[in-house]
């Protein structure tokens, strides 16, 4: 991209007034109504665009600091509604449209827009991948006219007003003096042809809305925010124009047991105090089925057992993350008389009747709780 300051011929610290002046001078020289030299229209576009950026203090600041223009480095720029009208569209609206500076009739055929839909899947489906049925409603080619826009048996005829050029010329008085200006023909909207009997089904659009069910392949390893692109499954264009793309954005439901961090999974395994002290084997349900977790004697709260390869499949590449099982030792809350007696006896044997706590050193039992807080519910 050429430098906007060079295009306008001003210095980088030019004031707003200087930028405006430089733009006016160049616009008068290059305006397509007064300058028909080849390349003038493109130069005019560049000048107008440079002015558009530099005359807006916020856009200019972004351009100065990053060399980028707001929105142009967005991967989906222009794809979806709201962002769809770039400068080119505005220019074409003013100067008659079509490539190469706006000569000749415009085409009714346009590429359809991209479409975006959200799909919710469970964490297990993100781990292994899945096939998912989705309902999509987009424009499709009109089955009655096949995109011709004409009622079957009829055809477009050349516009009488512009004789098929799609343009009309008018003499206009302006600040530039008397100029000939070219505008899209109002009779045919610049298409050069008239459709005398528009297709009844699509009202002459060449496309109709339709619902359909697609089965999409969700690869293993996707996460919330992953977009799957389905080429040509978006909105059909007008008058038989090609279909845009369909983007399926994944949302992964929070799982009641497992929390994902990257491609690792985390879960809490709560064991009774006695089991933690004496050791045991606990069967735990994972996404890969039941697995035995060995709790060795003397296990502390916060200890982590890692089950290799039971995490989420790597989206790009091979292999899987791990499953980390965080042990939580549960202290009994209600003791009957006999249990209390036994525990007092145990404390006595261990010389812990007047036990003092120790500060610091061991791992905090709240590690996993903190992790869960930090990650949120994904
Ligand atoms: Zn139709």
C-alpha cells in the first residue's frame, strides 16, 4: 500500500487544514468528471482513500502508530453484515460501479455473502471430534428461474433509456464548472437490461431463502471460538452469483467434571481422609472409559496424578494432551461417639493431642479451585 502522506503530498506532521487543502486541490485535478486520462480514476480513489484516513483523527492516529488501517487486517473483514461496505462499494455507488472506473453496464450477478452460525458441542466431542447435524438457512439459487431472474419463458430486454450501456450522461453545473457527469441509468438501475416479467418465486432476485440440514465434520481438538470454513455453503449470490462461504463457530459446553486448559484436562478426585492416609485404588470415569487411580498411602490434598494421553486431541498434529487428576482429601464433618473416640485415640498415639499447625511449605489444597477460577467455565 502506498503511503497516504505521499499520496496527498503532505508532510507527516501536516495539520488537518493542510490535509484538506491538499485533498481539494488533487480532487479537482483528478475527479473522473473532469479528468478522463487513463489512471486518473485510480489516482482519485487513492487520494480519496488517503484523505478518508488522514482526515479522521482516530484513523490517522492508528495509521501513524501501526501503519494499519482499522479493520483492514481483520481476517473476516467485509465478510459479515455491518462490515460489508468498504470504500470500493461507496466509490462504486457514486461513480456507477463495475471494475475499471465505472464504464459499461453493471452485472446483476454478485457473489453471495459469507454466513456465520454458532454450534454448541460437548467437551467430549471436542476431545474426539464428531459429526454434527446443523440446520442452516441461507439464500439458494431460485429453482424456478435458475438465477435468470425472469419468469420462465421470458427474457431480459435491452433498456431503451441507456441502450444497454447502463449509464446516462448529464451536464451538471458544479464548483468545477460545467461538467458531464455519468450516472447509473435510473430506468434499469445501471444493469443495461430490464426484466419485463420478474420470476414470481424469487421476485426477480434469482435466489430464494431455504432451510437445509448439513452434517458437518467437527475435527477433534476444536475449542470455543474455532471456526470451520465450508466453502460455497453460504448465501447464494443474486442472479446466479456464486455462493459465499459458511463459517461454523464452535462453542464448547462447560463440562460438570472436566476443565480444559490448552489440550490438557483437569478433574478433582475427592477421597476420604482415611483412604488418603491408608492408600487405595479408586475407579474413575474418564472420556476413555473407567480408569483406576492409585492413591498411595499418605496422599495429600492437591497432589496430582497425571494420566498421559487422556486429554484433548491436538487440533493440528498428532497425539493428545493429558488428564490431570487433582486429589482433594475430605475431612469428616460429622463424627459419632465411637468415631470421635477412635480419632482421639489416634491423635494420642501420634502425639497430636495439642497439635500446632505449620505455616507454609506444603502445596495449598485450593490449587485446583484457583485453576478453575482462572480458567472460567470452559
Ligand atoms: Zn426465480
